[in-house]
C-alpha cells in the first residue's frame, strides 16, 4: 500500500540513486527482458491520484500542442503493439546514467520519484536522443556504418531543407513525405536499433499502485531554499 504524500521519505536531487551513480539500477540490459524496472517523476497531484484511485493514467492536456503529431503517432504505435488500451501515455526512464533522473529531479522540488516495475509487453521503449527527430518534425536518419560526422550532418541538412521547403510551399507536408517521415520514426522504437549505452525512455498506458516498489518526495536543494528566503530582501534592495 502506498504511503500518503506527507509520509513519503524525502531526498535531495543529489541523493537520488546515489548508490547507482553510473547507471540506473536493474534497468534494461536486454530489451526483451520479461520485467522492466523504470523510474518516473510525477507531480504531487498525480501521486495523490495514484494513491486515491490505485492507478495513474496520462492526460491529453499535458501534451504540448507543438508536438501533437509525434505524440499521436506514438500513441497509435502503443495502442497497436501493447494491447493495454489507448490514449495518452505516461513517460518513464528505462536505461541511462543515473544523472538523467537526478537532472530531472533538480527541477522537481516537492514532486515524487517513483520506482516502477512493469511487464515488458506493457512497455513501449524508445531511444531518447533519436526521439528528438520526431519532436522536431523530421525523418529519423540513422548514420551509415562508415559515414563521418561531417558527412552525416550534410545528409541531415539536405533532408531537413527538403522538408522545410515543402512546409513553406504547401503549409503542411504532402501525404507521401509525411508517410516516409513516420515510417522512419519506427527506428526510434525498434529494439534491434538500440545501442548498448543508449539512453532509453519508456511509455505505458497506466501505472498501478501495485507496480510501484519505491516512492520518494524530492526535497529542494539547500541553496534553492536559501534563494527563496532571500527573494523578498532582493526585491526590497532593487526598489
């Protein structure tokens, strides 16, 4: 049974996963593992919904309108691949250095870090860096085996210019270009493309209370608390 928010143990960002500074513990070594250990930072309000209702699901109002197309595409992929429902997804960290979680926690004072376990067939994994191709509205281009960084960058520029020109001319992408772009995005969620040290993120339709094996309230760093205390004095000095 989950503790109430006020009874959660608290941690400062630097303390989060301190014993596992190099990598998130117990996370994806093989993308076909039966059970995955995941991490997510949720607001106090979301955690209280999880405690009250016994489950937390995504809400569409949290999606940035600028990124509506890639999120809708990913939701469609999850609906067809997972069999756990449809709708807005919840995001978690699956693999990477512990600093990725601590970095998120720095901006999450009073939010809640959850350690979650989920069956592999309820999780859609994706490549964190490659996902930004989708968010930026371009095809994902995989570097060729013998391609230099400069050659890869030139190839990216050609394709990006082509898509920018099409948007300027038509206001939106022609259907064929859109289909090619979304087809390329499949490499972002293809386990065969995952690199050994690549940061992976995870999406699920639901986090149930029974999935949670750890919960900590994120405490402000001391210097953040000092800044808040000094703000009134600084405002007075600037008058």
